[in-house]
C-alpha cells in the first residue's frame, strides 16, 4: 500500500499561472481533504470531499477549486496563482468524517513569485 | 474555532518529561494528536473521545477533560526522536477537524 501520494512534490509558479495538484489514496477511504500549512499557523482546511463527486468548502477556500471524479483521487486547482498561495499543501484521507485518524500525504511545496 | 495550544515551544533534555495542553471554547466530540517532523507530513498519535478516556502510545499518553474541554499530551522520559511539532485537532459533533497552531518540542542530548 502506498497510502496517500501527492504530485508534484515541489513547484514554482509565476503570479497568474495555473496548476493542479493531484492527491491519490489506495485505502478506499470515503473522505479526502486538502490543507495548507503556513509557518506558525498550523494546518488549515481548504476543501474536503465526503465521497466521489461531492466537495465542500473548508476554512480557507478562496482562490482554489477541487474535484473528485474518482473515489481514489482528489484534485486541487489554482486558477490564477498569487504570492499569498505560497505554502505547503497536504492532502489527507480518512475512512469516516468524525473521530478517525487522517492519513496525510508527503506534501507539495508551492512557491508563487 | 481553532483550539489553543500551550506552550508554543518547549526545550527538554533527553529523559525529561513534558506536557502539552490543548483547549477549546466549544463542547468537543473528539481530540486528535499528531506529530510532525521538519519537512515531513503529520503523523497520527492518538484520538480521545468525550467521556474522559485516556489512551496511551508507548511513553506518550493523553487525557481529555470533558468538563473543561481540555486535552493534555504527556511525554515521559523523552527521547531524541520525540522532537517535532505537536498538533492537536478538535471536533465538535458533526464538524470538521480543526487544528491548533502547534507546539514545537526540542529534545537535546
């Protein structure tokens, strides 16, 4: 089992460019999450999904879009990158929404210049 | 609402004990604890459910005071491998997990 994988691991974008981050999990989990982590601010939820074809906004959704066309994949898109989106992005998955461990991917370090 | 962790940072010598606290203003359903080493993903340590249940993981244990909506993480006889940032995450009934800002723990030889 690979667990949760993320691609790419690193990326540098120029302001205004777009990109998609891919998250994949092989544990058949229903729930998937995208977090961003900035220094001193912990993990903040961007968007999450409670199942294939469904997504919901988290704490900091502005500037991001997501899609979950297949149960094992959760995509995070940045349509027009801004320097404020420079961060480390983590994807996670869990079998249930409440009171269950979240399994994290290795992260994507994104720099927007 | 984000839980509040204290202290923000702690430095120990190997073998010493530490306590990290996590508090919320809301009635909690569960408290999660994770550890993250520099440049790596957060790793799950344990979950505590309402009811004051205490769970342990080797020399790392935690408690959950339901009346005070507080959880404490206890690290006894610390090892060098305990170094990292510890995050608590809290959930109220039906809500998503919300993480605190983290406590940076450094264990020196």
